C-alpha cells in the first residue's frame, strides 16, 4: 500500500466523538521539540493528530506516529507527566526508532491544569479515560494505515504516566498486552495531600527553609552516618534501602540546622495522617538520601511547588483556596469524595488483566524525592496479599539510587530509555517486557546504566563503574 493510499485510509477512520485534525507525512530528520536535550531526529513517519470529546467539558488530544518503514507490528502508547497538558513528541522518538507505532495524549489538560476546576469531565479524562481512548484510537488508526491491528499493544509511562499505566491494568485490562509503570503516582489524591503536607512543613511561618546547599550537606552527612543502616555499598553515593534509616534530631543539630529547619525536616520524614482519626494517609515522601536530587528538598521550598502540585485541590476547592488553611480532615475528605473515583489507581484485583495474558512491570528508584519507592512496594505487596503468587504476570524492580523516573546519584536509567541507554532487553525494561509478552521469558534481572557526569548526553559509564550493575526483581532480592 503506497503512502497516499495509507493517508486516505487514515482520513476515513471513524471513531465516536473523535475528529481527525491532521494526517501528514514527516520526512526523516525532523528534530525533537525539546531545546537543549539531544533526543535526535525522528525517522520518517506518518503523523496523525486527533481530538476526542466524549462529553461536554472534555477535549482530549492524541498524537500518533506510524513508521514509514520497518514497522515491528506493535503499538506503544507513551504516558505523560505532571499535570500533562502537552503532547510529548520527544518521548516518541526512541520507540519510533525501535519500529513501534507510537501514541501519546495530553490527558485533556492542554488548556492548562486549571481547566479541571469544577469540571468532572477533565477529572475523568486525566484519571483514566484519555489513556483508554488513546488506545482505542491508535489501534483503529494503525489498522487503517497498515491493514491490520497491532500484533501487540504496550504502554509505558512514569510518574503521572505510571498512574496511567496502573489505571489501565485495573480499569481497561483489554487495552494493553504489556504495561511498564515507572515511579507511578497511583495513590494520586493522597500523594498530593503529602505534597501539601511537605510544603506546609518547610514554608509555614518562614518561606523556603532550605536551599540546595542545605540539601547537599544533609545528603553527605547521611551517607557518612547511616551507610550501614541504609544499605550503602562501598563508596556509593546512594543507599539501597533508605526507608530503614531513622533520622534523629541529634544528627540534624550536627548538620547545623536551625530549630525551624529541624522541625520542618522531621515532618517530611513522617507519614501523613488524618489529625482527627489518626488514620495514615500516605507514607513519608522524603526518603533519606534523596534530599539533593532534582525535585528534592529545595524544590519543596520553591515558589513554583504549590502551582505544580496543588492543581488537584483547586479542581475541587476553587482557584482562590488558601492552602495554608487546609484542614487534613475536613478538606481532605471533600477532595477524596470528589476525585478518588477518577484519579486513584489503587485497586489490587488484577484478575482480568492476568486472565487475558497481560504482563506488568513496575520500576521505582530508591532515591526518588517526589514519589517514595515505598509506595510501589506497598502496592505490590497488597496485590500479592490479594492474589497470591503474581510472578507469572507482575514483577517489581527497585533501582538503587535512581531519582524520579531517571537520573539521581546512583543507577540512572532502565525504564525511560534515554538516548545513551542501550536498546536491548537487558538495559531497557520496555524490551524486557516485550520479550516477556511475546516469548514468555520473564525478566528476573535488569541492568540499569549510569551516565558520565550525570548527563546522558555524555554516554554511559564503562563496566565496573556503574554500568552493568545487575538489579534483581523484588521477589528475588528480598
């Protein structure tokens, strides 16, 4: 089938409440639309843009790239991040090079995160519906273009994309054969309550208690004092299991912190709880050793933090709500009642996904300063408690020293697939997942990479200096 015929057939695709807005051929060499980061050029492809409006108040954008040649027969949908609101074309380049047809959605928030204020249609789109409709639309467009459905359909996403991943496994088990969830924001509402708790702890009474220099000092001190307790190996600048560390105020005094800083920091190391019932809401978001990471302690003191992390509360409580007055009992109940149904991906019964042969990989870095890796352990253990042995379809990998989705002081990539990461099933979890789905070979070990000078543009380090450090799956590493 020639390209003109493919484009004609794509334009003829009919989907409910969906409008195709662009079908065009893009020649090889189009640069990635992200300044300063060398994601490289995209191979030649047919670009398809469409919008879905399943109900008033909804406007979901979807971008689909179809390889002009060497299609591997599969579809990969790529998740978004934060409050979404954009199409992440730069994250589609590597999968396109691997031969996938690739899709991404803005989750219905391209008008800005505040488009969700008082708008339940956006809550539903952001929480799960946009990801589902992306899968439906992408499969239909692939069939129009190539004359057949994808042989296999995959999803990969980190942070908000990780929420999309687990939500898909729970709500739409037929959408994807394989799902890769990285640092998932699955317990969404409680996570954002923890963000608010953190912001109040380090900004109440005195704005911006900590600088990046403070965070660097704390991390160096913790490595020296808590190495054995946190599972530090040799001179590694990170811990393997930092959740076992018990930070004391005595050590904070040794670090030279003021009383206000010590009080605020100790709050960050405590779980968030309902002040009336005492019921825990979310585990401590700051794990020792993650303070100096990008989006770590200094970020919680930044003026942008409340704008970046509190949009969910504005959706329910209004644009002018004063967060300094937030009641973690009354206001939290209001937010839960409105958003849990749509945004949380906490269901532990994955029977339907398992029954249709789906495979799920969950990755989380132990130096993640935004979403604690203990939350992924909690979810995995809850699924095991509900379903018994799940190793036939669900595996968890904890990546020592990796920060939020990638980077950090330790192992730095195995899931995102940054340009310098080798594109094979040992070093790239997506391809390990593909092997598992298509050959039945379940991954028991992954090999995350570390980049020279902490910059993936410089390539990965050689054997014995961080590269090729094996990480066993959670069951085998316990």
